[in-house]
C-alpha cells in the first residue's frame, strides 16, 4: 500500500507563490519516482513535474522556469515550489508515485495522493 499526502494548497493572487508538499513513507520515497500532476475543471489530468532518483527534474512547458520540484530525503517529502502563479495554474494538484519514471509519465501503475486545491485570483 502506497500512501501519499499532499498539503499546502490554497488561494493566492496572480503573481504570488505557493509551496506544495507530498509526504510519503520511507519505503515509497526510496523506491518510486515522485512527481506532480494537476487537473483543472473540464480538463484531463496534466503532467506538471517529476524528480528522478538522480535529482534530475522535468517540467511541463507551461510551468518551466516558474515551478521547482525538490526532494527532502530526511523527511521523505517532495516539494513543489510554485512562483509567478497564473490564473491557468488553478487546479487540483496531485502528488504521484510511479514504479518507474516512464510509468509515472505515462500514468501506468501510478499511485495518487488525494489532491490539494490551488486557486489563483486575478
């Protein structure tokens, strides 16, 4: 059983920042690729970012240079720092864990957190 708990969502004005965190068990953190997806109303779930075991990161073009994903091994936590938020960033953000990076990107055998709402006002 893989359990992921996201927190840090909320309401922010356009141009502002939020930091999302995803807490996992040590076993999950050490054995799965970790990343973030989001889903806005009426849209499909969208890839946001992934961090590899090597520390290499990938970002969707829509968030590149504004969002930063990181890992904290001591806390078994993945963080998504979101800066310069835009109205189009509003969505439910989901932490995700995949058996492989390729699987995570393809949403195959992916475990999901419950989601945390990010609302951007303008």
